[in-house]
C-alpha cells in the first residue's frame, strides 16, 4: 500500500515527521484517521504500524507521526509535555486537512489515548474516538518519575530510563501533568467512543479503562483485548483491533464504497524478471507489478498528481540506494569488519522534478553520499568505497552516479 511521508511544523515551528498509510490503488480512501502512539514511543512502533496498515487496507487512510523530540521529528524531548503533545496532534490534524481531508477518526494508544480524548474536543471534524490501553488522565505517568523527584526539585532536570531508553525531563513536565489530573473532561467529548483494553495490561491497569468508560457519555463501547500485552506485540492482537475498529466505526462514519471490479482488485500475473506498469483511470497514478510485489508511482502535487507514490526518478534513486546498501553489507561481511549501520543519501539536480513529463531535463548526474557507522579503519573505508563503485546497478548508469565517499556521523 502507498505510504506518504508528511513533514509539518509544530507550534514552535519545529519539523515533525509523519507517515500516511493510504489504501491500495484499487480501493478508494473512505475517511482519514490520526493515530497517536504511546509515551516515548515512535510512529514506527509495531502496533501502530500494523493497525495503521490494516485500517488502510480497509479504506481508512491513517497518519501516524513522531511527537516533538522523538523518532525523526525535530525538537528537544526535555522541552515537551502533555500540553505540547496535544498541540502536536492539532498540528498533524491541520496538515491532513490542508493536504488531504480533516481527520474523522482519532485513535490513541496508551498516553496517546489520553491525548486524543483532549484533542478531539478541539477538532470539529472528528466524528469518533478510539483508545487502546489508555489511562484516563495524563497524570497516570507521574509514577514513572518518582525516583527522580529529588533531582528534579534540586536541579530542575533529571535523566530517567523508560523501557530501554534514557530521556531528560524537566520539572515543567510534571507540573504540566497536574493540569490533566481529572477525567471529568471526558464527559464533554460528545463523540462516539470505543475503549480497547487488556485485563492483563501491566503498564496501564484496566481500572483506567473503567474510569474512561464511566466518565464518557453514550454512545460508548468497550472491547476486552483478552491475553494481549500493553504494546500489542502479537500481530494477531493488532489485526483484531483493526477489524473490530472498522466494524464499530462503520456505525458512526460513512464507510460505504462501490465494490472493486475484478480487474481492479486482482494483481496481474507477471513473469520472473519482468515488470508490468498499469494506468489507473487515466489519473497520474501508475501501478507497478513484479512477479511477487506491487508498488505505486505518482506525480508530485506540484505537477497535478496526488503524491500517493514515488516519482519515476524517486524510484530510480531508491533502487540505486537499495543496491548499494546490499553490496556494502555483503562486502563488510566478506572483509569481516564491523559495520553497524548503513545510510545512503542519493540526490539529483534540483531542476529534475521526477522524470514524469517531457519537459523534464534529462538526468545527467546523481550524487551519492555513504554514511556508515562502525569500527572502520582507512583500509576498510577504501575497500567499501571500491565495492560501491563496482555495484552492478551503478555501472548500469554509465558514469551518471558520483559516489562522494564514506562519512561517519558523530
């Protein structure tokens, strides 16, 4: 299914990064949803990814994003708080409304669930709200910082360990939580509410779900996630949430659609080594089919497309990057050197807009920068650079790719 990266500013002007999961080419987008992940998690959390993809497969496009200071988003986590998370949600909703359509559905996991219960009341477009393993109030997370209270009182900042990661927090974070210590605001939600929770959740007790349910007005529903853990690490649990969520939302959202025709709904057979390109309804989208996989190419919005997939030049650059990455990993293993991570940046000239129209200038050069981390001496660097220059796909470009070198980021 097509996945679109969205960058947008938060209230401070810092860049937030999100991914919009969209339905497959043969299925129309019925509604848009916004997903808020758990505290200190990122948009790529397995449960968030699985639920978003499952909803997209059923016609609901879902935007999930990294809050300020997390994942790919800019900003300092130490300067954030629950109020800023709500502001980030409002910024994401504004981005959806500006580029696609305002969100009709809000979904929040863990502390993200407490956030959507607040944010929904500031978003007129929202028609239904779903929480998953959520506390009734933000103040629930205060216990995570009890061991750091003395240091916070003395220095104003403290380092805390949440899960496997360490974060710096400030006293203002705890002060802000006090503002959200009462579940009474849930009574003013005035939207249909669905509460998912596991009776064996050892991170957020099921009593929190009871508090949400009791505070909310009808229509409200509760579904028990029997045997599920807090992060829904079992894919079966995430799929169950998506299936029941769509069935429930169908009662409150307009999720009707015309059935796909057999030609639209079935991937065509393609022989090994071949690729088939199919046009969709004379639009800018193109279905790309190999023997086992399918992708979507599209025009950028600036050229009249919907940006639902990479442009042809984007795909070329992705192919080169993937090939180089595989070659580098293979060479590192052959040499027996420690290569911890591979990141490849491939840039084309600014005046090439995607290779989509006859007015595009020909692509005469790509610039490639290899960013590698690991225990690499000068000999290993030289060997890896030489391997990259002999990548078969690079050689196929007949000298049009300049490989700048190996840079180890700080």
